[in-house]
C-alpha cells in the first residue's frame, strides 16, 4: 500500500511539472519570432537611423495645434482645414491646423514658432514641430542644443529641412522691359542696415552710381515713407525700370534666401546678390545665369567694373534674362522645383508625416550660422 501511495504522489508531482516545459518553449519561440520580425523590419525599412516610424492605424483627421503665439498674437493665419482626397485644396489625410488650445486633447502634434519660442508645449506625448523663416543670427534658439533637441520635425526656409518652405516662390516669365527702355542703372532698397552689406554698398557707390531708396545710405526719396504698407509692390514697379537691383540678404546663413530676389526677378531687373554660397540650389535650370553673384568678385571695385561693362553691352546683359524667354527648363528633380510645383499644401505634408509616424527621435540639430564678416566680402570697414 505504501508503494502504491508513493507512486500516486510521484504521478501527481510529475503531472504538475509537465505544463511548464510547453510554456517555456512557447515563450522562447515567441521571443525568437518577435526579434526576427523586428530585425527584418529594420533591415527593409527606408528610414534613416535618426527617424522613428510608427504606423498610423486609424483614419481620423490629423490635428496640428499651433502652440506658439506670433509676436503675442494667436497664429490665426495658419489655421485651416484640408479634407481627405487628392484634388485641389485636399490632402491624402484629413488635416487641420488650429491655434485653439482648448483642443489640446485632440492634437496629434504641436507647432512652435522659433521667433516666439516660449512657453513650450505642456507635454511630450506627441511630436513637436519647429517652424521658422528667419535665420539663426536673428533667432538665437536655433543655436541652442538643449532647445533644438526637444523637437522632432523642422519646417523652415532651409532646403534640407523636413518641410522646406522658403520665401522664394517660383518666378514669373513676364517679359522684361527692353534694355534700351530701362532708364535706371542700379537700385537698392533695404532698411535693415546690417553693417557688412551696408559698408559694401557704401564702397560700391564710390565706383558706380546706385540709387538707394531704403533707409540705408538713402540718396533717393524713400519708398517706405512714400508708400508704407504698399512698399513692396511699388518697389517691384520701380525695379522694372532699372537694369540691376541690389539684393543683399541680411545674413549669409546656409539656405537663407528671402523674397527680395523674387521681386527683382519678377520685375525683370538683374539681381546683384550677396548671400549664402548655396544660392544656386535656389536657381535651377535656366535660372543659373539670372544673377550677378557678389562672391565672383574680389571687392566692390571689381564688381563695379563688371556692371559698367554690362551696362554698355546689351547682348551680354540680356544673357542674364534669357530665362524669361526660354522658361525655367527642367527643374522637376530639384528640391526648390518640387517645392514650387508641389501638389499639396505644406501643412498637408506635415500631416502626412505625422500620420505615418515619421519624426526625428533624437531631436533636431542646431544651426550655428555666424554673423556676416567683412573679410568674407573683400572689404575693410575702415576704408575711406
């Protein structure tokens, strides 16, 4: 009886242990399968190591909450709704931008403007998008590692940003005023008297006549004082009568190109450009010959001599305006060309990225652009 009882106890103990082995094998097998699938997804993923991709599983509308105010006012101009579709004013995902903070619980991402950077959004449960159209010299937060590392996407004037949105739009092909009918020679009209560009202009004016309508070195009745809010429109009309237009951007930061070059190109006046050395990435196809690049000349005197030559040579001058007659050419594979001819609104592109779960998990890199230097442009500020 004892042996029978003992055997029954062994059977019971053995029966209790049996389920552990299958459970262990199941867990181990599941772990191996999971790791294998993860490795395969990483191997075949088309994202860079700096991006995180989380599939968007729902079909709900993407809501972008513009968290910042713009110089103290809500970002009402950025608000709008794009319904789902692939037609005009539609988006592959339903997309909305709002500045209404009462809708915070519905938001899929926060938008922060770099010129009005604080306060920051209240949580990091959803992506942060930084937007700016101004360069780091005038927007110090773009140089701060701790600040930039908190953001996941960049909408910027930079062509290498996640969502390039430069101020430089596609130039028109309106025929320019004929060479012989342009009564003016060189025109300038800027009122932010950044030291280097102002000094360069001052020295250039020693060698050639420049009509300056802005606050900087003004020698003509100021457009701003005369036309105020209509200043840009009147400047463009005036530029049509000039052969050249001074187009000195306020800094030389990578990819910083503002809309003053567009004003000159549209007017049919040849821009004389002081800018980033990446300027030709904004001038695809036949636009590559549309400007006079200050970087091509050692100093203001050399530039002045070249301008005098062009003023007396209609054939050579008109080479800078051939794009008006020939068109822009094939620009479809360039970044700026894709921006000019994009099918969907830029906020739609942001919504698509959020819907696909694509953003930089390590945060954004800083932009360490330094203030423009005199020696870069071959001038001495003490020159008289």
